[in-house]
């Protein structure tokens, strides 16, 4: 999920004109809950506060970027909101027309503002129009919850997410850089309702997510195991991991670099960047009457010696 780009749209959804009007008189109180960091920034950088507030769209409270629109009475709103208010100013209900607010756009051009992740440690200051671009890739931006089994909208830093996984998702936590896991499933024919397993490992002072799941790869049901690093991609490249699964005298081994949790679980899965086990093989590994899946996955995480091209992308894995 891309957090930064769709706020304007989602906060408008389900609002009719009355709602918009009711919300409008208190534009500066609205973002206390949804955008805590903006407030911190405002209270820290006083000179820019009032202009900055002028640049908040009064309807969705997001920062406005050109083209900024205004009604005949001078009420401003962002271009996303403009397309959603059916040509009627949400403030005075007059016909909106198609008037640009060039003056405000010019004022914005002269502004320099701190990154919105200022309170999370980002020291950078940007021209107004360059800020958004940086914030999309800012190293201090919060991480999305790495849990895969449901759409979870929780974001935060790594310690916060580790606690969240443990307390809210009841994820198993393990210390150490080797593991030995058994995945048992009594009805392995049901791949359609994909099952997810997540285990978190704590080693080298870092946290790693071991994912195990069933899904359809084309027509073929498969199981897949892979590791994600709870941190940035650059840091992830300092580590490697191996996974091993086998039985009945056969064995599959995977060795790779953990992907950052900046890459969504689905993205990693769809790039096949992990240990993939065909269901037939998985049932063969399980032994017995093929009615039950019993896979033993062993693995190890280790730290790589620093090398400049250590995590080089394999083109068809990174597309
Ligand atoms: Zn807006
Ligand atoms: Zn108006
Ligand atoms: Zn930043
Ligand atoms: Zn979550």
C-alpha cells in the first residue's frame, strides 16, 4: 500500500456536500489524528506556519500542489477535491468555475519546509514542490505492517511493528540465527484460501520475517518460503539466508538475500524470490499417505562481508 499518495481521495470518500461543509469550519483541527507529524512540524517551524496552513486544502487537509483552484469568492481547494465537488465550492456553494490561484502557487514556490517525517528523525529541508518527491522515498518514513494474512494498515518504526506483530497478530518470536520449523496442514488440497505463516527472528540486533504460504502459481499449487528484513533495502543487503526442505531422500535448498519489508509481501511472492516447493514435491517430502502436509524447513541467517555489489538485482527478480 502506498501511504502517501491517496489521502486526499480516501478522506473524501463517503462525504456528501453537507459533510464537507460541516468539516470545513475547523480545517486546522482535522489533521490532529491522521497526521500527527505535520503538527509537530508546524509547531517547530513557526515562521512558515500560517502560509503552510494556507496551503492545506480546506476540504481534505492535504498540501495543495499546482494547479491550485479557487472559487469566485477566493476559497481555495486542491485539484483532487475540485474534481469531486461537482463544480460547486464546498465552502460557499457557489459555482466553482475554473479559476487557478496563481498567487498561492507562487508563494508555495518560495517556501522551504522540513520533510514531514521530521519528528521521526529526518533532518532535511526542501522547496515546497520537491518535498513530496522526497517524502515518498524518505528513509525515515514509517514502515507498513509486514503481516501478510490480512490487509493491515498499521505503520510505524521497527520496534513498534515488532511489538505490534507480537501483541496484535500473535506472531511467534524467536531469537537466534538458525531455525527449524515444521509446517503441518491437514487439508493440503485447499490452496485457494491461501494460508500464511509468519515467524519473526531476532538476530544480529535485527528482525527478520520468515514467510511461509500456499498459493497458485499459474495453474500449479505451490508452497513458498522467504525471508524479509525489517529495515531498509540497503541494510538488508548485509545479510544472507538459506532455507532447506526435504524428506524421503530428496532435498531443496534456497540461498538468497532477504528483501526489505519496504517491498510488499505480495511483490516478493510474485517475483518468486524465495524457496518454491511444488505441491507434489511437498507431499512427497511429507511422506505418509499424501493426505497431510508435513514440511520441515530449516534455515540460517548470516551477515555478509561488506561488498559494494552485494545485493545486485537479478533483472527478472526485481522487475
Ligand atoms: Zn483537497
Ligand atoms: Zn467559495
Ligand atoms: Zn525525509
Ligand atoms: Zn499489522
